[in-house]
C-alpha cells in the first residue's frame, strides 16, 4: 500500500484499502480558521440543523484566527469574538495571533506522522511534509463537525521522484512550479501527490513544506512525503497523538511515476493570470514592478527570510518600491529576529509585519490599476492583491529581494 492507503485504512478501522474504495474514516484532527460565511455558519448549522450543542472529543479539534489580523472593523472583531466563545464553550483549542494556521498547525503538533487530518482549506496539505495525510475538504468539512467519521473515496497516488541538488538561486518554490510545468495543472486531479527520491535529502524541511503546501495547483487533493530524518524528528517532538509512522511499501501501486532532476532547474516565474503559466525567470528580467510580497503559508519561513536578508544586507530597497516581509508564524519571526534578519531587512527599507494571511489575499497592501508585484504568495489570479487590473508574478524569495533592489524583475543569482 501507499502511505495514503495505510493512513486511511487505520482511520477506517480496516486492515487494508485500495484506491477507489469508498470508506468512512475518522479524522484524528479537524482543523479550521474562522472566516465570514465559513466557521460562523458551521457553528450555527451544528446547533440549528443537527441539534449539536457541543462537539464530541474536543481534543480532536483546533481553530485558528489568522485572517483579519489585526481587525479593521467592529464586524471583524465580532466574528473573532464569536469564534473565541465557541471554542471556550466546546473546550476546543484556539490559536490566535500565532501565525498562519497551516504553519502553526505543524508547530503545535497536528502534523503527527501517520495521522489523518481534515480542514476546509487545501493548503493544509503542507502537513504532508511530516507524513500526515491532511486533506482540504472545502465545505464538505462540515461532516467532520457533526459526525465522527467522514465519507471519502480512497484516492490514487502520483509519485514524483526528485534527484540531485539545486543550484544557487534556485529554491523549493521553483521545484513546485517546475512540477506544474512538466506534469500539468490537472495532472494529479483528485489524487495524492507523493514526493520521493534522493533529491529530498538536499531540500530543507521548510522547502518541502513550500512544495506540499501548493499541491492543489496540480489538481491534487493533498501531498505527502514518507517521514524520515529531521522531518520525522521535528514532528515526533511536537506530536499531539501517539501513532506509528507509516511509509509507502516498495511495491506500492502508483497511477503515474515522474522523475525530476533538480540540477537542471533555474529560477522560475509564474506569469499572470494563472498559477499554471510557468516560465523561466530570464524571460522577464527587467520588467518594472512596484511591489514585493515575501510571506504566505507557502514561502515565508526562515530560509526565505534568510536568503532575502543576505541579498539585501548593505543594500537598499529602491525608492518607490514597496517590499512587505511577513513571516509565516510568530515562532519563525522570533527566530529571524534572534538571527538578525529582521533588523537587516528593516535597515534595507523593507516593511516587516507580524504574521497574517491578510497580505496574501489582498486585504492589506493592495495594488491599484497598472501596478505589478513579485510575490511568494499562493495565487496570481486577477484581483488577488487589489485591482483586477494589477498583475502578480509568483517567484521565489530570492527573486523578490533582488527585484526590490532594482525596482524591476531581477535575477537573484548575481547577488548571491
């Protein structure tokens, strides 16, 4: 069996399952972030439509307040107030102002190797870095709030083996966008993207999180990696539940297997208006840009902040360019501060703010018509960061930093 099949078999109380089986599986953890029309509606539906005053096994649930942080209106604070009250009434863990929930979920132990986790949002897939099967169920996650088990069809798995090592200036973000380029944006539709190969050893845990976080843009339900080395150690130290880590069998069946040579990659840029429009960075060097965003659940971790600080050390952000650096969590920000990265970025002219989802979805630092941004955010669709007539170019953190110096899209390799 694949690691996915093993995890779902245990969650369903079965000896084995195969792709295509329709099962009822009990999530080890049910996670959510509060957002208008989402959690507030679920809390109301639970009581009014299902007659549920309190969730059973509250230790299985976790709620995050990471959007609309800080609040800008009384209505936003009212939403958070309701979430706090629901968590208190139900005895459910609440994580507020700790950072972006998908990252914080790993930090506080929901990334338990071998666990089955459900969430509304698909970017929870980054817990797969630690051998956790974490699936974004969209509105179907309501089932996990009102029933012990959720209905799920066991998915097929696409295996991508990474080989070799990255060259300077190329980061894990480039690896993911290259996967989309060679496999296609629908290549893993309704399947699990499993990463493997000797190339994993040369990537950091944070880099692998960037790849697994973005799995939905291959059409995948989620992404997962067999837990080994520092990834396994990190997860086991924090795990909220004692489970036996599992791994795919050598003879596991995959719907497809792909091989990628990391040494062949160069920095990549994803051109608007879709996350599938992958091009080599060199094709767009010199294009004027007015804004830069280094952050999000995909790419605001310590290695991203470090590379930006190294590039900007002793240099200045170009006059008129707006560089926003938003660490993915407070834990990451604190460590970046201890290492001196935050002061380096501030001295260079970057605007550094505490962790929030708001920069990624355009609530803060919005652009107006005709402006362009280089971004490590998750999406580059029209209107994602303000005006539908602005443009977002997705790239790695090094490219954002280099572009901030020049005020135009720049190749970071000359600064490294």
